[in-house]
C-alpha cells in the first residue's frame, strides 16, 4: 500500500507561525508550465521507483495552498495517476484549503473530478488571534466556509492551533467546544510550535508577544473535550468523529482496531503505519521500500528529499534526477517508533519482536515502560496509554537513544 503527496508551495500570504515550504504567490503563476513539471516528476517515479505497480490508497494535495490551483490542474494530475497506476477502489483524495480560496462552485468542481475529502485551515475562531497568527480570513469567513464545504463534501476536516500567545485554557475550552459543533467528521488539533525564523518567533523574542506556556494542560483538556463532543483521539493531533466502532479499550487512550473508524484520515494513517509514500513538489519527502521479502528484518527503505527552494525545484523538475539515500536499520527503527507511537494502531508486534532480538536492552526498556503504565504491549502491538501519550517525546527518545527516564 502506498500514497502520493503533491505539494503546491504557493499561498496568498505567509502566516506568522508557518515554516512549511510555502511562499506568497504572485498571482501570475503559469499553471500550464507547473503542471508539466509535476507530471514529469510523477512519471519519473512511475518509471524509476515502481509507482506503476503499487496499490495507491490515498492522494493528498497539500501545501502551501493547493486550493489556489485551477481545477483542471488537479484533474490532469489525477488523470495521469489513474491512467498509469493502480488506485484502490475507495481511494481517498484530499485537498487542503484555506477559507479565503474556495467557494461552493469550486468545491463542486473539485468533487466532480474525484476529490473526496477537504482539509480546511481554520486555526482559530477568534478574530484577534487570527490576526496575530497572520491569517488572511476572519472567524466568520472560516465558519461559513466550513458550513458551505460540508454541503458539498461528506468528508471534511479542519485544522486548529492551540496554546497560542495570550490564550488561556478556559478560552480554548470554549473555542474548541464551539468548533466541535460544526458538522465535520475530523479535526486536527495542533499545539503551536514556535518555529525559528518565523514572524511569531521574532514577535515573542522582542517581547511584543508573551512566550507560550507549557502545553500539557491544554493537551489534556483537548482530549477530554474532544471525547465529550464525540471525537476520538486516534493520533496525538488527530481526532475522528466517533462511530459505532469507537469504543475505548481498558487503560488505553487509543483504539486498537486500525482502520476501524471510517472517519480516520487514511493518508495520515499510512504515514503512522510507515507505509511507502511518494512526494512530489518543492521540499516533499518520499519513503519507498526496495526489498519487500518477508524474511527481511524490516522492509529496506530509500528516502528521497526534493529541493526546497521553489525556483530551484522548477529547474530541477524539467529533468528530474533523484538524490536517493538508503536508510540504515537504526534510522528505520527510529522512524517506525516515532510514527507508530503517535498513532492508536501503535507499532506492529512483528517489527518489535524482530527488532528486540537485535537491539540490546530494548526488551528491558519496553518492560519498564509497561511497569510504569506508559505503554500496553500485547498481541496487537505496542500502544501508548493515556499517561504515555502525555510523555510521547520522552518515550521515543528512551526507546531510540541512550536516554533514561
Ligand atoms: C501546511 S498547513 C496547510 C493548511 C493550509 N495551508 C492553511 O493553512 O489554511 C497544515 C497545518 O499545519 C498546522 N501548522 C502549521 N504550522 C504550525 C505551527 N508552527 N504550529 C502548529 N501547527 C502548525 C496548521 O494548523 C495548518 O493548517
Ligand atoms: S496558508 Fe498554510 S501553508 Fe500557507 S503560510 Fe499559512 S499555514 Fe503555511
């Protein structure tokens, strides 16, 4: 199972917190030329890295702001994938949208060409905070966009950011409760990260904004309120509307039935399961297995990172040649652990079984974590408990480095 990620790097303007590969657009982008470049890279993956032969479960248009590109651009790329690759019947096709860049007409056009999931960047529904974050829309714009989009798509997710400067836990509780009344089936609730080089970092460093506090109280409240409002946590930042399958196993915050709830985002689930992904666009990453023999300890993976600089990428994509790195066993184990522990499906037992045999001390570390009720290790794999999820970063370091807790 594999996924395709297509990164469109332009936005209307740069948000103050964002360090994604995204730059303000000029409004004069030559979409026909860009379309050819994306197609070049796509075809190179098909010819050189087996994309033709794998089953594709999800295609994700991320950014940047892919809702800025015309519908025919998306259509051309989807047609190319459809023509040459094997898409599963219920393939998920997601597009990220900024509330100021999509309306009902455009949404219907996108739906008609096969997009079946929309992820809308709301971030906050408080106007002053939206301004502080450098967003180009108001709270009302965001809410009406969500309502309009849910008329067109049955699969709509929204992004929110918490632990913002000046924000109190009480005000987040109220804001979150309001947001979770919207008729969406998925929310991504991110803790604000103050990234180096961003305007927000500069404002905080120069005391024009207060620095942010410890996020654990925010996180605990986020989980509780989401559950009360009918959303289950299935990854540290991702919550799916509960359905009949959603029941909480004793002691574990995460569900132990991967894929059990159709509202889980398939694209992200595939990252957490460490399945292969093919990234296209400036700054995009890929992980592709090159040895899938069952007797191998782990599938051996190659990593490809594409150039971040947008203009340099444009040159490169005329005749793409990939910088391929083979991941070491240690790197692969580290990535599997980080991705697996974030998600409710945990880390598959087969991987851990095999790795514990060669990784000195890992078995003892797992036993210690279990003793402290930070993980549950059973036939379904290694899964974090509620206490564990609050210490995710420490636990990952403990398992993957020379580090004690
Ligand atoms: C690449 S953005 C795509 C969404 C779309 N471009 C938009 O902003 O409307 C994905 C999400 O990552 C989150 N994000 C980006 N930078 C972040 C940061 N520094 N801290 C926390 N969340 C962040 C935001 O919630 C954002 O919606
Ligand atoms: S719109 Fe999204 S990708 Fe663009 S700058 Fe803002 S957060 Fe970053």
